[in-house]
C-alpha cells in the first residue's frame, strides 16, 4: 500500500540544486533559512553568556 512506503527525507536546504524550484519555493526556503539563522544566533548568544559566566566565576 502507498501508506506503508517510507517518506523520503527532505532535501537539504543548504547546497541543494535550486534550478528546478519555483519563485515561491525559493521564497519559502529563504524564510526557513532566515528562521534557522535566528535560532542559531540565539543559541550562540546563550552559549557565549554561559561561557562568560563560567570564565568570570573562575577568575582570580
């Protein structure tokens, strides 16, 4: 049955062939990548704050 077939993994966003995508599909990908950049920047800020707090605690 068709429902039993595994769903193929999504194509990676970075480095994928863009030649077959429509304008709308490219716009969606840009939105997804921008959202991922925001998420990464937030994680980086948390990591840096944690590292700064640890460095401050161990300074003599």
